[in-house]
C-alpha cells in the first residue's frame, strides 16, 4: 500500500476546495492551468460535475449554461494539451416496477443534451441490478474514429479486490480493467 501511495503522488495532483470557497468551473480551470505550468499535467478529471457551484447568469437556461461550461473546458484542453474527463450523473431514470432501470445514454445526463452533442467520447456505466455485481460499460460516442469505436462490455465487479473482470464469453484485449 505504501508503494501505491508513492506511485499516485508521482502521477496525480489532487485539487480540492478549502473552507467555504465555491468550487466553480473557473476555479477548477484556474488551478488546472497552474498544475499544467508547475507539474506538467496532461489529464484532468472533474468528479463529480453535480457538486460544482454553478453560477449561471440569470438570463441563461441550464442548457445554455452547460454548453458554456463544456466550451470553456474544451478550449482549456486544446490550449493546454490536457485530456479532460467529466464524471456526470444521469437524471433519475424512470423504471417500470419490478424491472431493472434502462441503461443511461448521454442524453440522460442531468442538465443538457450538450453532454451528448459536445463530447468527443461518451461513456456510460450501468448496474442493471444493484443486488448483483454485474456492470455494463457502453461507449456511446466516438467523434474521431481512430480513437476507438462504439460498443459495450459486461463486467463483474470484485468487491474484495476493487477490480472489474470481463464476463465469460466476451473478448477483450485485456483480461482485467481496473
């Protein structure tokens, strides 16, 4: 465990809000610019999006605000050579009584269809039955075809190891996905 902690410190920079300071997208991007300059970061994970302090102008709809945020982040990523991943949760999924909830699409993410429209790559994760360890991962969108392809895979989450195993009968280049 000690070695793992040292490896994480060598490759990850954690940025968290302190005290009562609002954590807005501008706050995150300002600190991320500093992390690019100081540490040479090449990846940024914003997790979870719904816990940011969203201060949209009064005359702006939520759809317009999400579009503005995604555009700001995309410009930051392009200018700084940084990959950005958002962890954004879907709106409450409606389900028929006694049936599992449907797998979410990018259009089910709370806030706007712009999550689907502006994403270069869109992935959703679904647990059809919370009583089991089955997890489904769907690659819903790939803007640039040389990066990957649309598809899905079912995996089983192993609580003891905190890892995912590919379900029997499915092919995968790697046997484990962590």
